[in-house]
C-alpha cells in the first residue's frame, strides 16, 4: 500500500469514527427530546389541549431554518427533518388524548 493510500485510509477511519460519535449524539439527543415531548403530550391531554400547535410549529420551523443556514446545512433538509419530528410528536400527543 502506498503512503497516500494509507493516509487516505487513516483519514477515512477518523471521519467514520467521528460520524459514529455524532450518530450516537443524535440518537441520545432525540431520545431526550422525545422524553420532553411525551411529557408535553401528557400535559396537553390532562388539560384537554389540542395535540397540535400550528403557531409554535411554524416558529420552530423558521428557527430551525435559520439555525441550518448558520450551520451550513441545507435549510430544506432541516425543515423536512423537523416536519418529520413534529408529525411524530403530534402522533404521540394524539395517543395520549385517547
């Protein structure tokens, strides 16, 4: 193996290790986020509040798009990702209401 191929392999390994750590952070962060949204869902159900809050959702989407731009992340991807999370949260809130 040539030096440049070995160096590329080492860099690839480093990048993959970083990606693996970041994936773990994302999973744990989502887990923590959903613990809080579950608590919100129970609170809304206990007080007969609607599972969806379109005003809050629009604010969050705008906020996330701004953060995505700051982070050099495609804002459309960030928006789609947050919409997916919001729909999942609403689904959980609706289950609490039942």
